[in-house]
C-alpha cells in the first residue's frame, strides 16, 4: 500500500518542482528584463544630461571667445604696450643723450 501512495506523491512532487522551476524562471526573466529596461532608461537620461551639459559649456566657451576675450585681450595689449613703450624710451634715452652730447662736443 505504501508503494501505491508513494508513486502518485512522487509524481506530484515532480510536477510541482517543474511548475515551481518554470514560475521561478519566468519571475527571474521578468525581473532581469525590467532591470535591463530601467538601466537603458537611466543610461539614456544620463546621456541626454551629458549632451545638454556639453552644449552649455560649449556655449559658454563660444560666448567667452566671441565677447569677453577680444576686449580682455585688447585691454591687456594696451596695458603691456604702454609699459613696453616706457621701457624702450628709458633704455634709449641714455644712448640718445650720449649721441647728442658727443655731436655737440665735436662741433
């Protein structure tokens, strides 16, 4: 009698095991697919944010190059040219004075 009961119980156990395996496999696949979709969404969102940030930085650099840099460069060049001119005059003054005094002495 125990053999008569054991066979159906074993069969039912195998059937339940197979059903549980299929159910678990479906759940794991479903969760993996959902995780993959979420990762792709996050990746797309991050790429868009990165593109927007790069575009913003590029715009800032372009504005600086077109608006601020020329005026800044002009101010710097004017300032430096003024100091260069004074330095040239200071270095040439003794030579000019020497030439003038030697010319006066010779005449």
